[in-house]
């Protein structure tokens, strides 16, 4: 695996690539930020000798803690940028949101959830496909207070980063530093996203409880 991507995972630039990908995927959810985080964590496991049947990797390998901090910080920063842009978006953004069923639903669900300690929705959305974009833009467009939104965004970013890095690291430990390990880790990440999306859709009375103030 690392013969093909070793130049990236073995370089300090991996942190910049991870940070940029995570930061921008709030606007472009198709970016492979999860893939990069998992691949870097797998490289870290192989480089420390933790992976079974480890293959040769570059001497310089990513640090697990640095990867988590990098991905989590970029996640929060991206959320904040999207939140502030949506806050200042004005009538044009409001019209765009009104044409999007997903964004309109997000505003309905957010309502008082953040103010009442229901920010678990923000954490769930971080794992769901495009959920981070929907919640960050929805919170900004609805003018939810930053002090209600950002702590949950930070917890969501840290949870997602730690989970993604753990998948790559322990996947390499159990299955070796191979494409199989990365593939299984990605399936687990996407599975968590599908589960989060399902829970968000099935939350009993979520929309009714969190009507806008």
C-alpha cells in the first residue's frame, strides 16, 4: 500500500493535506478527507511497527496525536467558516436554503436544540454524509448563537477525528498495513455515517421539539 502513497504519508505535508481536505469538505463533501485521515493513520501504525505484517514505509510517519489534533482543528475551523458565511449570507442565502429540502429540514431540527443542550445532533451530523455542511450552514442561516454551536462543533470534530484515526491505526494492527485494512476501515467509517443519518431521521419528535424560537 505505502509503496504507492508513501511519498505523501511519509511527508510532513500530509498534515497540510489532511487539514485542507477536512476544512474544505464542509463546502465540498465529495473530498476524500476520511480516506486521507485513515491512510495516514494506517501509515503511522505501520511506521511504529504496530501493524501485523507491516511493509516498509518511509522513516518519517505521521503522529497519531498530531493527526487527531490536525483533523479536529480543521473540522472546527471549516464549521466556523461555513457558519459565519451563512450568518452573513442575507436574503440570497435564505432563498437558496429555502430551495434545499435538506437545509430547510436542518433549520427545523436545529431550532432550540443547541440552546437546550440538544447539540448531539451536531455530533451525529458530523458522521452523516454532508451532514456537517447542512448543520453548519443551517445554524449560521438561522442565527444560532456561536456559544451554543461551536462547543458542539468542537466535540463533533474531535469525535470524528479520533474515530477515523482509530479505524486506520487499529485496522492496520489487526489486518496489516494493506489496502484491505484501509478498505475495511473506510467501510466502518461509511457505516458510522449511514448509522448517524438513520438515527437523525428517526429521532422521535426531533422536529417538533426544536421549533425555532
